[in-house]
């Protein structure tokens, strides 16, 4: 049955690679539920590609002409590379007909042998021809009485051939015309048939896309007389998603690049010819990060769709600060804090969030490194007078900022902390979007999956995996029958039976002997028996269909099903497996991880700042800004009724990267009374928001929401940093130090030795046309030093 579209990934190869998709991306790696699913897939095949054929008339696709085409199609599908097994009505009926014909041949051969033996004995006794014939008739009379009645009861529709409609209808349909229960997984309704193509376990994205394309081509080329032909299932959704992601990568990257270029190029902050230098460093860091991950063969998850815009937006901040004369030590520490915030995502239970965190952390550090190389080539430091003297005021054009009174400051702080506290409290009960159809909104084949669910009655598959030394004993068969019956009785509205070993052996009655079970399995086509029992008899599955619904509700359902299962007999174990089971487990881990996911980034960044900055108060300001920005974002989501996703639930770590950066650099800008540096922070925030907003152009709802959410987070981070710095101003040190460690009297770096702008975006005169000091004399404090 088609699986829920909740599992996508990427894989980069040969340095740049190609996007891929596998269920491991959204699911907890190494979790017991994941391992059980993999074990089941090795024994019975992976999640199937579903080919759903519908006709205008009932039973039309099981007619003499169409069923021959079905058999041919199923045979072609079975020959495709990477196919584990194919289940379809044509092949099952063909094998049943063949088995019945073999049975008839066996009965006929036995009858002929008995007659021949009787005739030979009569002739040996010297009897006449009439007596020989009479003896032969008498010899087979008892045999005909026994097996003739059996054939009449078992073959009421005549000869068992596919071209005999009566035989097909008698095998597949009940007297009321509906498909028999054991046939509904391939004949869901009188006018629909389904073919399930199970790929081999562990098939990668490239193989999945090839298999889906080949299956779709074969289905459309089979010549079936259908009113509608649908190719769906989890592999089909994953293949479609992979293609869409592959198309969106360059578009999102180019759009993000264009928006960020516009920010740096058209917003005055430094000389025009140097405005794109930060972007150059960041693009180099992006390329190096992707190349390194590709050569290492490290798989990247769906978060890589967001990787380029995020890294280009965030990574360009730090080279920009260096160009504008920010103290290198603080830039390095702020970058390390941002990297620590991103790296904390590596502890997430969701693999694609882990990959995104590590990739962003590495990219930010590479961007800073390349920013220093760029700065060493083009940036000259201009000795600027200490803050507060006449020349400094002439260049800075700024008077010391007023500070709020202590009571007013306390009132504002209490109000802001209260809002943030409400947001942090709301995190405990904020909804996490867990409907796969909503998370996958934008995937073109999702509508096909929903249509298949309406026809098949389910969109996913849950199995009871039974393991033991021998799962074909009478005791094991009886337990499986009890487990299936009790599950259907209690949860029949949510779980629909597909196929099981007790169903296929129902003709043996309720209490078969071991010999009867063995004989019954031999009579079943091996092709059909392999759907429910492994060849060595050590594993069996009871399959149920489930609808595409909220994972949180499904988690409760599966927990109740697990608790209601009867205790297995000695030597047997039973557990629930399937994509819905693992998706429910992933939801549980993400939901339980909501506070650690938000707090770890803040703690990690705070420790880096505490160690790296000269004053503990600066680290405290940054941590407070990160906590406020995160709390405000959560409060906004709560007030607006916005559900979190596996991406946005990590808001704390994502907000930390920008809030800490902005607070450290804004603090330095206010301490030095440097509007140029503060303007650089504002431009950096604008560029980061632009990079995030590029994600809003994605066709995938999950990515669009992520981009908008992050753009809002950047705005809140800038606001939080501004508020914290104004509430707790950074006090200038008593005197400048040569290495600039106090962050006060370090001159602003200006490309090419140019005089910085005057704070309004207008460049000041060049060095050879110095602005005069208030006393009318040229400033003697201005020198140019190659860094």
C-alpha cells in the first residue's frame, strides 16, 4: 500500500552530487522501530509502488482480454532491476489456475493408472473384453465417487483457465459481487485492480527514481482499457519530490543570491566597489562546504534545500563586519557562537535537521576564514580617534546616547521578559504539524496518493511481524488468527485487513494439523505465500492498511493496538512495523525534544561567548537576546495559531545564531559610537532575511513556511539585540589597547583607505582631502596602515 510521504533525503556524490530521497531522512536513525522496518523489508520487500487501474464497468479488467494484459504487465514489472516481488491479480489468478490444472492432471493421472491396473489384472485372469471393461469401471467407481464430488464442489465454474470468466469470478468475488477479503489488496473494488511493486530493501534515490519511471512507462504501455491509471505509493512520491527538489535548488539559490546582492549593492554601507566582497567570501564557503561533504560521501537531508539561502544570508554577515572595521576577535567569537548554535542541531533526533546544523556550522566558519583572506587583500585600517574626543565626534557625527532611568529600564525589561516567558511556556503545548499530506503539500503526486487511499481504503501499511523458529505451527497459526481477529474487532474503523497467513490457509479450517499446514502451503503459489511468510518459516506478517492521517493520532492508535495484542505462545515474538510506526516514533522524539532543541543552541553559544569575549556581561547580553527572540517567536506562533514543524521546532538554535551575532556587534557599535558598524549590522540582518525569504518561492509548503518563519526570526533577533544593548549599554573601556581587545578605540576598517561615510550613507572625503577638525586644522590622527 502507498506509504506516507514523510521521508526524504539527499545524497551528494563526486563533490557536487545529486539530490536523493530515502525514508531515513525524516526518521530516527538506529531506532528499534527503524531496524524492525528494515528487517521486514529485507524479508518481504520495501514500501510498494502502487499501480491502480480503474475501469468504467465492473469486472472489466478481469475479463479474458484484459487479464492477459495484466499478466504480461506484471511479468514485465517483475523483470525490472531492483524489484523484490510483484503482486497483482493477473499473476495470482494465473498461478491458482495452474495449480488447479495440476491438481486435475494429478487426479486424472491417478484415475487412469487405477483403470489400467484393473484392466491388466482382468486380462491376466483370462476374462473377456466385457468383463475387463466391467472390472476397470468397478476399480475407478470408488475413486470417482470420492474425487468427483470434490471437483464439483471446488470447480463449480468449469475449467480453471484465465479465459474462463466464470472461474475468475468464482475465485475473486463473493456471491454479492464484492471482492473476497483475501483479494482486496489487489482487487479493491469490482471496477479496480492494483498491482504492488515492492522494491528491494535499501534502494537509494537514484534507483528509486529509475524504478518508478520504468514502472510508470510499463503501466502506460500495457494497453489496458482503463478509465483512470494511477501510479503512486511512497517510492513514487519520493521520486517526484526528488525531481522537484532538484529543480528548485538552482532557482532558490539564484533567487537568494539576487536578493542578497540587492541588499549589499543598493543599501549604502560601504564604498560601492567593495559591497559584494562579503558575498564573494560566502559563496566560496558554500562551494567548499558542499564539495567537502560530497567528497566525504556524507548524505544530506531535505534541509539542504534551505542550506544555500541560509548560508549565503548568514555567512555573508561576518565578512561584512570585518570590512567595516569590527574588532576581529569579536567577529570570530560571534561566528563561533553562531556555529555552536547551528551545531547543536546535530543532537536532533531527525537526520535532516542534524545534517542542516552541521552543514551550516561548517559553512559559517569557512565564510569567516575566507572573509579574513578577503580583508587582508583589500582592507586598510584607518586610525580613528578615541570615542568622545573632538575628532571622533567630527567623524562619527554622534553624541553619546541617552540611557533610560533604572525604574523605566526595569519596567521595559519585565514587560519584554513576560512576553518571552509566555512564549517559552507555550512551547510545551504548541501543536507540531504531523499530517503527512500537509507537510508534503506541493508534491504533485500527493493527489494521486489521496485518490488511491479513497479507492484502496488506506494509504499506508502496518504489519504485525511475527518471528520464531517456526511460524507455521498450529499454535502460531492460531495465535495469528486471534491477533488479526481481535485487531479488526477493536480497530476495524482505522485498520483494514490486507493479507495474512491465516487468510490464505483459511480453507484448512480452524484446527489444521502440522501435516495439513505443510500440504496447504505447498498448494499455495510460492509467489503468493511469500507475501506473508518467509521461505525458511522464521517470519510471517499480518498486514493492515491505514489511512493518511495525523501522526499524533496514529501514534495513539498504534499504542492501543500494540497493547491489545494477545500474548504470543512460547518461542514467538510479535511487534508492529511499518512506515506509520516509524513516523509515529519520529513524531514522539521530535515532540519530546522541543525544549532541548531550543535550549541547547542558546547554552552552546553562551558558553562560546563566555570564553571568547573579554567581558562576561557581553555574553550575558547575547544569551538574553537569544532567549527573548526565541520566546517572542514562540509567543507569536501561539497567538497566530501557527503549528510548528520538525524544522521550526528548533527555533531556539536558529534564533541564537543571529541574536548573539547582532548583540555582540551592536554592542561594539554603540560602545565605539560607530554608526557605520551599526548600519552594517542592519544591512546584515536585511541580507539574512532576504536569503530566508527566498525559500518562500519553493513549491513545497514545508520549505515556504520555514523561510518565512526564519525571516521573522531574524527581525526578532535584531530587535532583541537592540533592546538588550540599549537596556544594558556596553561601557567603553578606560583607554584603548593596541590590539583592540577592549573593543573601544579600534579604528573602523575602510576598503582602499577611503574615509568612512558620515553615518547617513554619504562617503566622507578621501584621505588626501581630510575633514578639518573643529579648530579648522586638518586631522592629524588619520593614518593608513596595510592590515
